[in-house]
C-alpha cells in the first residue's frame, strides 16, 4: 500500500443549485489570487494592480461604459463559441471569423455605404459581416459534416490564413481597403452612413443592446424550439438522433454556420462602432479566443454569456489601462483569462463529483 | 535561379522539421495514452521564452534547453491534473492552456524583447561527409538536437511496438478499462505520458527559440507550429516513423516563404506564401479524413475520453 | 451467516469437504450512492470446486465478485486466503493472491493479438517483447488445459466464445488459482456452453477453484458443487450437492416469491401481412451482413428472430426501421414500400422500434421523460411541451413507470423503468397508429418483476392486433413468446419453426450453424 488514503470521486446525482454560480465565481477569485502571487513574484504590487483594474474596469463611469462597449464584441464571440460547443462542435476559429466579419463589414461600408441611408447601411454592414463569418467556417463545417474532419484544427488553421488575408488587404499598395495617400498602412474609413455614433460621448454603441437581445433570443431558441431540441438530441446522443431520423449532417452545418456568423457579426460591430475601418490592430486583440473562455465560464448558457462577457470585458479594460498608467505588462490580462478558464475547469469537478479522501482500511478484525 | 538557395532551403526545412517532430512526438505519446492535449502551441511558446531567459541569464544554451523542457512538462502537468485527475473536458482544458501559455509567455517575454541569443548550438561535423556537395550541407550540417529528434522518432516506434511499457501505453489509449482490470493504473500511465509529451514539446520549443529564431518575437515565435504538429499526428496515423515524412513536408512549406523572399520572387503575393503552411496542413487534413473518421487507422480508441471506472 | 439466511443442505452429495477453503469473505458490506449493494455477505470457495453465486440482476453478485478480485474494496468485512487475512487494494493485488476475474464484458484490447492480450499487465514480462517466446508460452498454457487458441490471431476478429477462452487463458497464464466467471454463458450458444463446462471441469480437476456467477437456474444446477443465493445484497440461502437441487426452491430464494414467466400463447387467428421482406441483402465494406432474407409478419403475430449476437440481428432491425439502406431487396409495411425512405417514412406507415440499446439509442439520457416522448413524434417549430404533458402523465400511470413526474431525467431511471418509457412511447404511436413493432432484447438486464411487465405489454400489443418482430439472444424468451421462430446465422435465415413445436436442441443447433432437417 503506497498511500494511507485514496481520493474518491462520487458522481453527484443532483448538483446543488448554489454550486452552479459558486464554482465560476470561485474560479475567477482563485485565478486572481494565483495571478496576484505571480505579480508579486515578478515585483509588482498585486493589490495596487487589482484595485486599479477594478476601478478602471467597473467602478468609474468611464470604466463601466468602456466595459459595456468592449463587451459587445466579446459577447458575440462568446455566443459563437457556445453555439458550437453546445453540440460538441469545437469551433475555436472564432478569432479568424471575427477578422472576416470585419473584412465583410468594411467592404459593405465602403462599397454600399455611400449609396445607402444610415438605417439601411448599418444593418447591411452587420449582416454582410455575419455572412462573411459564416462563409469562413463553411469549409470546416462542410468537411466536418461530410467527412468527419476535426473542426478544431481546421477552424484554427483558417485563423492563421484569415490573418494573412487581412494583412494583405491592409498592407498591399492600392488595396481597396487601404487608406489612400497615407504612407503608414491603415484601413480606409467606411462611409459615415455606415457608422453609428457612440452613446453620449462614451465608447459604447447601440449595438450593445442588439447583441444582448440576440443572446436572449438564442437562449429562447435553444430552450423552446425544435431546432434547439434537435441540437440537444445530437449533442447528447448521436445514435438516438440517427434512430429518430434527425438529420445530423444538416444540423451540424447549420450550427457551425450560425456560430461563424455570430463571430462575423461581432467583427462587423467594430466597423459600425469603434474602428470604422479595416484595422490590422484586431490581430493583436484576441477577441475570438476570449470568446472560448467566456463561453466556458458561462457553461454555454446564452443568458449567462451576457454576464461573463461583461465581466471579462471589465478585466480587459482594467488591464489595458494598467498598461497606460503603470508599468505592469498588458499580458497579465490574457494570462488571467487562461488561468480563470483553468480554474473553472478544475471547479467543474467539484460541481459534478463529491470528492473526498478515505482511509484505505487495514484488515479489519 | 540560385541553386545554392535551394540547398539552403532543404537544409532549413530539415531544421524546422526538428521542432515539428519533437512537438508531434510529444503529442503522439500523450494521445497514445488516450489524452488529447490541444495546448501544444501554448506549451511551445512558454518553453521557448523560458529557455531564452534561462540561457540568457546563465550563458548556457544547454541549461536553456533543460529549463525549457521542464517548463513544457510543468504546463502539461496542469493539463494532466485537469483532464486525468479531475476529468475535465480535455478539449477546453487544452485550449485554456493555449490562452494561458500565450499570456504567460508574453508576460515573461517582456525583458527579453530586443535581445538575441549570443551563443549557438554548434552543428556536428562529419568530416568528409559534410563536404559532399548538396548532400553534405543538406544532411550533415545540423546540430545534435536535430539528429536526436529523427533518431527519437525511430526509437519511439521500437518503444511503442516492441516493449512492455509500449504495449501498456497502447492498451491504455485503446481500452483503459482492460488496463485497469489488469491492475495497472490508467491515471498513472496517462499522467506519466502527458508529462513526457510536454517534455518533448518543451524541448522542441526551446530548440526553436535558441537554435532557430534567436530572438523573441512574441506569439510569432511559434506561429502555429503547435497546431500543425497536432495535424501531423493525424496524418501519420499515430505512427512515429511516418511523422518524419510529414514533418519534412511541412518544414518545407514553413521555409518556403523565406526562400521566395530571398529569391525576390514577388509575383506570388507574400500573403499567400505566408498562409501556405496552414493551407497545406488544412488540405492534407481534409484529404486524410474519411467518413466515420473515428476509425482512422491508428487512432487510439479512447482518445479524449476521461476514464471513469464503471461504478454504478 | 445472518439469521435471515436460509440453509438447505443436501447430505450425500456434499462435496469437497476434504479440500481446504481457498478463499473466504466474511461480513462483507459495500455501499454505492443510494444503494446497499452487499449487506454483510459471507462467502467461501474450496480448492477444486465450483461455487456459484446465484441472483437476479442487481442482487449484488457482480459487486461481491469485484471485491473478491480486488476491483472494489469493501466498506467493512474481511477476507481470508488459505486462512490468512488479505486486503486487496487493486486487481493486481488480487492476482498476486492468485485470484482472477473473467468479466462479462471482455477486458481485451481488440487491436492486439491473443498473445499480447494474455501477457498485458503480466509481472514477469521483460522490457523488450520477445514475440516468439511469448507466443509459445501462451500456446503452451492454453494447451495444458485443453483450450486451443492461436496466439497470433487478432482478438477483434475472434468469435465471442473464442474471446472468452482468451480471457480464461489469460487468467491461467497469470497463475490464477481462483477464477471468477461473471455470467460466462450469457453470450454463448448451447454448444459453446458445453465446451465451457468441459473446460471448467478440466480446471477444477487441476485443483483450481471456480466462482461461477449466473442467474440461469438450469446451468447452475448442472455445473455447481455449491450455490449461494443473493437477493437485494443479502445472502438468502446456501445449497450444496450437484444435480440434486430443486430449481423451484432456488428460484424462490432468488426472487423471494413464486414466479411464472411462461406466457400463454393465445391461439388466435392472425390477420393479413403487415411486414413484408423480400430478398433483403446488406453488405458493408465487402462483407455480407445480411443475405437474401425473406419473411412476413402478420397482424396479431409475434415472430421471433433467434441467433447469437453479431449474426446480423441489429442490422436487420435497423434496416427495417429505415436507419440503414439495404444493398438489395425490398421492405414494405402495410403494403407500402419503405426501402431507402428513411426512419420517418417508416414510422409514418406505422412502424415502432424498440432498439436493444435503450439509453444509448432509444432514449436521450440527459432529457426528461416528456422530451423523450417527443423524440419520435412531430414536434412543430416551437416545441409545445404543455400540450404533451397530460399524455405523458397518463402513460407514466398506465405503464407503471416509477418516476416523480414527466420531468424525471431518463438517465436516472432504472433499467426496467427506462424500458417501460421506451415501450410506452413506441406502443402509444406518435405520428400514426402503431401497426408493426420491432423490438430487440426487450428484457435484457431487467429484474424478474420488470420482465413480467414487459412480456405482458408485448402480449397485450399482440392481442390488440399489432404485428411484432421480436429479436432476442435469449432463446428461452423467444421459445416462450414467439408464434414463429426464425434462426439467423451469419446473416441468413437457416431455420424456421412454429413456436409451439420448437425444440430447444434443434433451434440451438441452428444458432450454432449446424445443419438441421428443418432448415428453411
């Protein structure tokens, strides 16, 4: 006998309600503690860093509107990840689909925008952005549905390809998307009719409310419609789906295309909102990857994604301002994202199992 | 066209293949035990910067390689605890590792920006062999890690198919319940090979950093090599020797953009040559899938499934 | 021994008194969440004897066996090996004490060869595998107990009976003195059972102890030196003496009351043809799975398909249900062709299908009973659960499903109740009135009470005029229920007989592929 006790995992037959909210909260806290230790080990002040992040991300009026503004695209990428994840389809190329959404949106804003009034131009940009995101996932979706090709690797590879495509359009001289007469390569601004004005001098745009409504609508779709029922059957039991005559291939295509469209929509909100042009800066922001963390933290619940999206956005906004105001490296924010996800995963175990240590008893008697 | 350039390209393709082989072998050992570790890219990046910092502060490139490998194992340990001990979703855990590793590497890399590696790993010399035109520079002017990576592939095949622990490893990936019934510890085997896999990936990342790129370019240091390595394992049908061919092919596609640039071939847009390795991987990935691809030759049957002993 | 236990000792045949007790377990208790699987159970086995653990599904016999071999650890109680206390922390520890288990679901790696499987986990294996050496050694051990196997054969290509032999050889190779055989006959045809029993005798003659786990009374009486009966986790009786045991008495100890599983085969007139199958063939990757099958099922008739697992039964059922397209041939339901038209078209013509794998295929485990009822029905664009709820509640009552309400999750139902939910949905029709019911292994793994209910429900459906195709590996079930029996062997119908005059020996021989005069 090596150890005097064994760790036993007992499957919980019923998960206590309080654990459902408690576990994600605890994982955020645990990640912050771990991050704090890391900060201190690297010679930064954890309490100062965190209090700055908190006030810059949530507690100041400037901070909270910035947070809500940024959450618009993050909720979209969270929805993108969750929509596919709920059917065990791991679209992790939301990042690339955001680029394409931006590209499609920029094209619509440049080509169609000047000829359309704002009420039509803005929705057009958003829809074409969504369509471009869906287009970018079409090949992974098709080969996944037909041949079973792993969508994990294919969507990811396409993100690298999307980055090259985006760079190409911004950097190539005389590119349609490139601002003319400027030496430094940058995108050309879309027509004014295709841009929204931020709310009352903040960095928050009306698209935030559209995205929140979208999340709630998807929540309803999954819980109440035949489409949502089908998704649940396929994700839980592909054989039962086959048995009941559910067309899994078609549903796989639909779910992946919608997932891509959601990320593309998010990319397009940046065109009608903050950026107003194709901007290679998006390549460094990792909004698509953040969506994976947001979805996992919300356990693929679309309503909860609104909350986890805003929470994350606050961490990002606070982290970004740190970079400006203090010497703390910006990357602590990304690291915290990863750490939160790791802790959330570990926490899942406590939600699903009752974990206890028992002594291995010696021979009784 | 300068034929010398193509000799160099071939030599460099073999060099790049070194990292691919090490990373893919790491993934292969991990997957053969039934654990899917998608975090390769994050591990490569973190071990790359760790090896840089260690080599930079100690002046020893070998210490850099050791530290980088151990860091790789450490990160893989996080995945092992989450996916094997706590039975978390292996896919999400691997992705979390990519995000965490990228952030951590960039955080650690702050002081490394603008510095370069000062010492290099000396290539081995094979006397007259290295002087043979074309073949000499292509095959006989690499450093010891490159030869080690190729030898390790062949050694791994022997280990997997001709030894007792290899037998137990393959059984664990295929049918953990059977291994458990034999009184072997499924969790023990899985954790061990996940750590070992991380060690190899870490070595690959360290070598990439210290022998190839020489300076820290943040995420562009690895630039998706971890993902290509994962796809490589699929093409190779989870067989270590077949990995070599795929690694050479992808090594070439990764090297090509630089060659074309050096040759000043501009009629192909640089965006296209940059995406070539990823495009080639994608096409190969699709070409190698068949309907019902779960039965892919060599794929461990229990890959990605946490093992839970069947207690009622 | 608890006071509640019941002892019947048959004096003259009491065997093995002289042989020492090889392994004994005392006051073993094991609890799983919500279940008391073993309640202070006592058990022992002598060298050179067969001691059977008899009990229904869920009686706790597999749990006890798992503790005897070290797979589980008891919550309390102790074990003695040759009189010395032992504590088994793992199956490996069990093996060190010479105790090995042959599992019901074989623990073999399909891609490995026989020899690789046999030596896997073996302690004396050298670091490098010397294949020739290993093959010879494995063959030698097998030979010495009269169990011929080819060490180089790949396990995935072996028959069920051969795989079982590999499992036994593996245990012997590892030096097992005590072998626990968990329901070894469940997967075998009668001829293979005989062969197994010969092997068991060869092993006991060599001084090995066999713990035989079963719920089949007939074979228990035939093979056992002693029997211990378990019910609800407790020992309800001990019986000694081979061949002299009263099966009625054993049944009563096992179930706790008198039971009657034989149904009355009502001699009723059958109506016109509901299911017509003509020259149906199915091949997959060049392998023939079904070849040239033709038969009909009439209104009010139950046709039984007998056969050993893996002879094409599952594919036949899936093809009729429209889940697989046949290579050639036709299927029609109620006179309308359904070939190649998919599962929904077949259901619209009155098909209902209860697949063998209840929770894997017939039901969605994470969904409620209510949502599972919707699985094979028309669901509209927005699912209207409120309007289905009254019917769900009615079915729960009518089919005596033990559940809190219609929102009970399928995974949390017992095997019997899950089967009742499945039958409730399929028998109550959905898209249309059920005319044809295809049902596979409907009572596998259920306890006697549930078996009685399920068989009664099938009988009622037949009386109501539905055509029923019963596909089962349980020959007794088919013999007692079906009006007509077809035997499927390697994808072809090799024998046909009316249910009333069917002979167990003839049907069993046909299942094993032996030619009979009655061949169709």
